[in-house]
C-alpha cells in the first residue's frame, strides 16, 4: 500500500482476501483495461543466498510473484504520470491467493469486474484483461503465449479402497487393499494413454499412497491421492468419469469398494486469440523481431487468472526471466527453493504492461 501512496488511484481493499483493486482514471472518457499481478508467497524454504531472500521460515516469494507485484506497482506509477493522455481507465488487480487458494475468484465474487460509470455517467466497461507471469525457462528479453488453452485445469483426486484387514501371514483371510491400490495407480496411467486424445492431453499423477501402520498387519483401507490436469473441459470431465470407473471397477473385481472424491480446482486458462495476437504484436514492438513467440502447446500448470478470462477477453503472457549465463532448459524452475530471475526482465514487464494498457485504450506510442 505504501508504494501506491500519492498516486491518483481510487483504491478498494477487498474484504474476503487481502486483495487490492486500484483504478486509474484518465483525463478523457473511454473503456477500462485491467492488469493483474499476483502477490502471494509459497510455503517453502528459500535457498537462493540473495541479499533480499526471505527471512521468514518456510515462506518464499517463489514463482516470481514478488516481481509481478513490483512490475504492477511500477506500471501504476508510470501510467499515473501519463494520466492526461489516457482515454479511459486502468484497473490494477493486486491479487493474493493464486497458489491454490482461488484468490482471483474471491476478488471477482466481491465485484471486481463490476466497474462503475465515469463521473459524467459514461459507461466504461472492461475491454480486456492481461496478466504477465515471469518464468525461468524462457530467456530474458523474450515473451511467449498462445491463443486458446494456455494453462491446464487443476483438480485433486482422492481414492479410498476399503477391504478387510487381518494378519499379514494370512492374506487369504483378508481383502488386502494395498495391491488393489497399486493396480489402480497402474491402470490410471493406461487409461490416460488409451482413452485420452493425443492432441487434447491430460495428466493424472498419483503423489501419495497411504496404507498400514506396521509390518505384520494388513490394513483395512488404502488411500491414493494425486492431481488431475487437462486442457479442455470436455477432457477434464472424461478423466473424472474414467477415474471413477477404473477405480470402482478394479476394486469390485477384488470384492472391495473404492470411494472416489474429486475436488475441483482451477478451470482451464483460455486465452482470447485476438488478445494474444495483439499482445505479441505489442511485445515484438518493444523487444524486437523474433522475441515474441507463439507457444506450440499449453503449460500443464494451472492459474486462477482463468476465472478472469472466463468473463473478459484477454491473455496470460509468459515473460522470460532466465538468469544471465544459465541455460533455460536447466534453470531452477519457478517452484524451486533456488529459483532466481534476471531482474532486467522486470523492465521488459513494466514496458509491456504499460504498452498493453495504453494501446488497448487507443493511445499511439512513438
């Protein structure tokens, strides 16, 4: 908040989260463009040895969220200086809770997109929304995005297999859920490769298998947990249905019961194709020919900016931030405790945020 003090912004503090909406109103009437930056840290240690590394245990500004916040604040300052040129408004969305906590949805539920009329009564609807996300896997000085699905949906699956416990020396007197759980894990991978279309991909990764308390007792239950990713709602539903069918069928074949619970998370992030073409054109004008690229396939990570793009045309754009001298293919990934970004990328991000806003509102840039 202190970084925004003194700027000509109408600030709204959200109630259900620590979200901040800041509106810059230009001197001329026109539509509104929204720029988003996420702010939350990750619950993990930081081992970067940077001077500004987190001093709070198990709390790290990984994934570049601190750079997003810094870039958005700087953009607010820069555009405030050009307020007289702006025909319309710029809405700055400072969003918490991106890492699995649906922060964007909470802000939307509080009416973020229900912007008021201008003082003269003129309508000023949100025309487009843009978010930048720095990544260590793209060289600094480049950006990339794509039209259509750009990031996957994210759901959590939990499967409980219930059998009959007993002594480990007499498995024939029991219904052992552990091998059944293992069979389900294997079958889910077969399901993905044989039931899901190659060009509409999905991922099911089992990350936890919980069973038993000691070495000489066969437990009554075993539990499987993992993540589901898809890049279309059609395939997302198909995977959900297939998981239930596979798990319940295998358990039944062994005279056991499988209870499947799927907790739905973020929807697929779908970029508006005209907005992508516009964003890449703006980026190329700033970064030079060949430095704004169409990505060939979606990323299988998930983003709650998807909630915004379900309501408003716009785009999520990946900003290159590989540290100087590091191979992008081997750079520490965004969720690593050792991830570092090239800070020069922030200047590119500020320029891109600002140019996207100004050009969306019809300001000609020299």
